[in-house]
């Protein structure tokens, strides 16, 4: 089954360069019935979906999220005396001012 969606580019604004693709956010306008069916499918099959996710996958899992990730990081830092931290700037990935 194939689904045809309209993808609309939305300008992020705030003095962004109109000529750069990174100045736009893509939004798909699917039919409401499809969105409802997708939501029902995901909720009824979450156990199967989670079996395919790795142990360290925190997002999109029940009971996962930022808090669990930070606790895991804190536990590792306590366990190992020497550690390294890599910081990645994701400011452009979200609606940040």
C-alpha cells in the first residue's frame, strides 16, 4: 500500500536566509483517517516495535526519554572514574530562538 502525502515547506522565520533549504521545515498533510489508523497501529503493536529497538534506544519507547538517558549516563559516570563527553549542537534541529 502506498500513501501519497503533500509535503509543504514552512519558513522558520527569524531572519533566516530564504534561499537555504535549512530555513524551512517540512510538514506533511496526510488525511486525518490515515493519521488515526497509524496511531491505532502503533499503539496496538508497540510490544513488537520495541523488540526491534536496541537496548540503548530511549526515544519512542514506553518509560524511555531524557530522564532515563540522563540516569544511565550518571550511573556510567559513577562507575568509571575516567570518562569523555562529546557535545553536539542541535540548535537548528528544533524550534530554538
